[in-house]
């Protein structure tokens, strides 16, 4: 498909419009979802989530805000992340896992991680009332057993108790906002909140657990900010997924606290 899905759409549906422009807090129509995929990535099915293309998930009643459409992890990327997290989790000295997403958004990455990691319970936090309301409803339509809690991650994290024999998996993807510069790359210290801060809170709260940290990154990452994060981990590995034909690929920084895995052979996208 190489032409506009709806000629009445006068905007160019790109990151700027949906994340920083007038569509940021609007619930997008199916035509707008498809146009964003087409204008930005040449694919009207780009925003595939919960293992469904846009037309199918929209028909089921699932809805996204403009900013969530930009920030959500689409299925192909979520599947890659889920598989690599599961591969590393299989080397953890634990048989059961609690998977935490402090910045839930659409919950699609958590959807895929829980799908791939055996014996895993998913818990997600979302502070924004609009995103939470839609996310809670969307998960009900999907029938996914993820506990989505409304509130600030810092406060909610303090209340969460995980038995010491369970592995903790944390997917860390706070809003990038202005931290992403197409030329300079992604500044991991410029996210809201900074990724280092989130990691430190998780590591401190679950200091008696084995922890696997999975941080979403961009194909171009600020070197100093990446080094700053890696030096705080016991082990780390960066994996970029070459799945977008027009570039602008994402990846994952896998890291551990409290344990060091045997050499891991991660899946290829």
C-alpha cells in the first residue's frame, strides 16, 4: 500500500504530530493509525499489537492515544524482546518470575514477555489516567492476565513484595520525549525519569532477588549514557533488531543484578 488510506487526513502522521502535536491526547481512528504507519514507516499495518494488525485490534474495541501509538512496542519488536528476555531468564536461578513494567503504556511489550517467559506473572504501572483507562480496557478485550495498576511507579514499587526465590524481570522504557535525537541518538540519561534512576530503585527494592533488567533502546545510542548504565550492571549485552526496512530500529539492553549468566546465545530477529 503506497497511497493515503484516507484522503481527508490533511496532516502528515509522524512522531512529531502524534507525540508532541495536536493528536497527542486524542484517541486515533483506524484510518489515523494506519496513516501513521504508512507515512512514517511505509506500512499501514505497522502498529500491530497484541498479535493483531490494526484492523483486527480496532474491530475488537482496542483504542490508542496518539502518543501511545508512537511509544508502544509493535508486535514484531515485542516478540523479539520477549524471546531474548526468555532466553536469558532461563539461565536465572529461579523457576518462577514476576515481570514488571513501570511505564505500561499499551502493555504490549509485557504481553510478549509474559507470553515467552514460563511461570511469569505480569505487573504494570501507569500514572497517566487517560493511558491507564484505555490500557485497562484494552487488556480486558484481549483477555490478557496482566495486573495493570494506576499510579506512580516509585510509590507502587515500594508496595510490591516478591518472594526471594522468584526472579524479577523489569522492562524499563520510560518516555523518551526529547531524549531521542535522530543525529545524536538516544540519551539514556534524558528520559523521563532517567533510566539510571529507575534501575537503581528496582535494584534497591529487590536487593534480595535475582534481577534481569531489559531496557529498550534505539539503534543510535549516546555512548557516554550507555557506558554510565552498563557500569552499574553485573553483566550486560546490547542487541539491536534490524527489522525496519527504512531504519530507525530499536533494541534492548539486557543486564543483570545479583547474578551473572553463563554465556547467552540470544535469538536472531
